[in-house]
C-alpha cells in the first residue's frame, strides 16, 4: 500500500473513533440528572420536595426504559448526587 493510502485509512479511523466517543454524550440526560440532583439537595432541607424528586426520577427512568446504557448512566449519576 502506498503511504498516502495508509494515511487516508488512519485519518478515517481517527475520525470514526472520535465520533464514536463523542456520540456517547447525552446533554439531555445530563440536564435531567442535574435537575434531579438539585432537587435532592433541596429536599434535604424541605421534606415537601421529596415527592417531587421521586416523580422526577420516575420520569427519567420511564424516558430511558429499554436503554440499559442510559439507565446505567442514570444510576451512576444518582450515586454522585448523594
């Protein structure tokens, strides 16, 4: 193979790898979990917020039902809230 062809294959591989790793981010899930963590923090001092936090988590779990990787992220981020 020529050097030019090898470089082209390497560039395609690097771009594909970069896109694969960047596509794992989910800004919507991050925002939902940030909102949930804020709710948990507020509920430590206000018992009336506990039900609101439970409802937020229920809606997050329902939204990502059947998506095990997303649910794993939810569990990991939930642990970070506490």
